[in-house]
C-alpha cells in the first residue's frame, strides 16, 4: 500500500470534484471549489474521521468494498479507479463483465438522470449502484451478500421479494427472471458462478425448477412493472434496460407509465428517505 500516494490522489480527486456533479448545491458561502470531506464521507457511506485519516496517510489499508464506494463517490473513471486500487495494494476489479463495481460511465449516467429512478445491475441481477430516486423507489439493494445479491435468488427464496409485486404479475416476472438467467447461462457457459447459482436455486425452489425445465430464453430489454410501495402505493413503471457491449452490466431506467404514478413519484421525492425501510420496497427484477 502506497499511503502517501493514496492520500494525495484522494485529496486531489476530492478537490477537483464539482459539487454539482453529485447533486450538491454550490452555495455562496462555499469556501472550496471541490467537495468537502464530510460530503465524500456521506456519499461513500463512511465516517468523516476515516476520510481524514485516508487523506493524511494514517489509515489502515482500505477494503475492496470501501475503495469501490470511494470510487463511486468521487466519480472516478475506470482508469482512475484501477489506479486507486493499485495504490491501496489491491488488484483492480475485473473488466470482463463480471466485475462487482459499476462502470464509471454508467455511474455518470445515474447522476445525469436526476429524479428518474435508475440502477446499474450485473448480468446476474446484482444491483451495483442506484441513484437517489431509485433508492426512494426500491430501498437500498446494494448491500446484499452471498446469494441474496442475485435478483433471481431473492425472488424465489424470499416471500417479501414477491410480495412487492401484485399477484397478477408474479408469474410473468418469475418467468422473465428465469428466461434471462437461461440466456446468461448460455453466454457464460462453463462459468462456475452461474452454474453454482442455478444449482442452488434448483435445490432451494421447486418453482424455479419448474420454470428452468421449460428452457425459455429471453434477454429483457423493455418491460412494464408495478411496484407496491409501502409509502405511496401502487406505481406503474416503464422499465428500459440498456446493456453494455459485452452484456456484463445493465443500466435499468424506470419512468412512470401514467399520470397517477408520476404524481406519486413526485410525492415520494418530497417525502425523502427519512425512516425509509431499507431493502423493503418493490424489488426491480430487470
């Protein structure tokens, strides 16, 4: 770990970051052109004290997860993110489509979408990043570990995941999840991550086994989904999926399908995230 270089790099990236790039108003009393340490801490989900120790070269080696959070907070490019990992003594994330970090370009698109809910997902349905509007709509789904990272696994093993969708849509969404997983399994043939997930789902869910045996294949591009939100009720959303050239990551953009939903989304923006039940709202199933 190159502590001094890491400290200098983080400090310079923070100072070069314009507040508006991360949705922070640049008020008249602001004495620095870049982000404040407390703002970086909030964006990355760490303490201000830890950010200070990092910038002063006094911290222990940050974890891969923390580096990913800092890279997202500072909107680092892929090259800058790799450099950050090298300075911290870690191998950079893979660039072969199965990386656990959202690509820098997709993160910037999340910022540009503003009040439009949007998420970055892996091809297996792991939510790698989401903007504030998506957080309000779905709760925070970036902190799952183990098999719960995968949308299909949650859907077929956690009743709460299905309860977030109306009963009349559940069978269709289940089929779409399985058909999409079939497409990934074919594209990543021989990949132990995919094969292991399929095996564990077959063991855990008879419903999954039933649909898997039907061998339906379909990569989802566009869809309409109803979210049963605990605070504002039923939300009908148009779901548009933009896929990276290697099909490893996806940008899911959610827009209101009718005027009533648009009004309820606006209300949700006003209500904000206070006392919002993390991970308990409607779970997008891509």
